C-alpha cells in the first residue's frame, strides 16, 4: 500500500511539472510549445518541406536519400511527429500516428466539410482530406501537400485551387490554441475562441495590436518568453528567417536579377547567395545578411 501511495504522489508531481512546461495561451502571453506537437508547428514543418523541395515516394516519411528528403502525403505529416533533426531520418518509434489518409479522418477529434474558403476554420495545421489524400492547412486559404510522383510537394489554395479538398480535420495528436498569441512563419497571430482573428484591432493587457486580412499582426510587438526579437522588427533578415518580409525580399531580388528561384518566404542558402550577389554589385560589404543598409539599397534598385 505504501508503494502505491508513493507512486501516486510521484505521478502527481510529474504531472504538475509537465503542465508547467506547456503552452500558455491565456491573456496576452506568447504561446510556446515545450514538448507537445502543435498545429502551428506542423504548418511550419510543411512549409519547410516545400521550401526544401521534398520529393514524393510512396511509403516514405521524410527519409534522406542523396541529400533529398522523400515522403508520401501522410508521410509528410508523420515526419513532423517523428522528426529527429536536419541530418537524420525521422524515427517512427517516437509517436503513434494514424498511418493513412482514411485513418487520419477516422481518428479526428473534430472535422467538417469544405465548401469554400470560409468553411475552413482559421487554424494553422489542420489536416486537409480528400479520398486517398491528405495535406496541411497553413492558414489564409493556403495548403501544402506531397501529391504524387512528378509533382512532389505543392503549395496552393486550399479552396478553389487545383486540388479539391473535401474535409478539414483536427488530429488528436496535435494541440491547437484557444486564446492567445501564436508565432507562425515569422509573423504573430492572435487566437480567440479557437481561431486566429483577421482585419481587426485588439486591446490586450492594455496594449493595442492590429491584424490584417491574413491574420498576421501588422502593428504592435510581442516579446517571446525566451527574450528573442522578431526578425521583422530588428531590421535584419538572415538565414533562418521566415515570413512576409523574406518573401518581399525574394520578390525584389528576382526583379533585379539576383535570384531566379521561387519565392518561399524562407531565408535559406539560395537567398543568402542572392543577397551576397547584390551586395557585391552594389559595392556593399558582402555578408549574405540583409541588414538595413542592404534592404534600403535593394528597395531603391527595384
């Protein structure tokens, strides 16, 4: 009996310790995942797969072959749960995840039919379903999916696009926010009653924040709990940055002939090389980092 009590008390202490590391979504605090997998995290992972040019291979879940990652449609999603790092293969023993599109639909904690963009809840990381296929909703009526051999990872409209999605799904293995700030793809969003707000201004903890049609914050500033600063507010873009500011930079680099690769919104080695090329052309210090001086020079050259 004494051992049972000890185990029970230890279990309670462990549960309290774990809960203290979870996502804070109340009031104006920034949402930050500790060990749980989140919808926003899955959406970020899907965008990463798109920007890295993952290829399609039936039965694969993100394995590396010759420097390229491969997955099928459900494997793209499973790779997020099984991720072990940029230089290794995902590990299926890390989490139990539905194995196919039909089992993901069957396991849904919540789901609904898609009849247009407005029928999809404003939630990052929903699973999009069509018979025999799944993708990831990344918000603003956009989706990422690994479609088939020869097409590979695609980014396109979730409703009204080339692919017809029939249902949206919440996976029980993912946590989705109710209320609070969420960082996604270099931008800040505010969730209220389970969906991010759009086209509005909110006063939260005495401070005013504005959010545009995509839901991204357009005015205001939220500090993350680790003390880091948003790239966009620091005036510098460099490797690892994501978001609208990076996409605009890539568009400008394409216009002035320094970059020919597609716009991804992710600052990787290709964007770094393009920035360095411009800096050399403009007789600036060549760093590959888009600091304030470089960004102003690029803007004047467009």
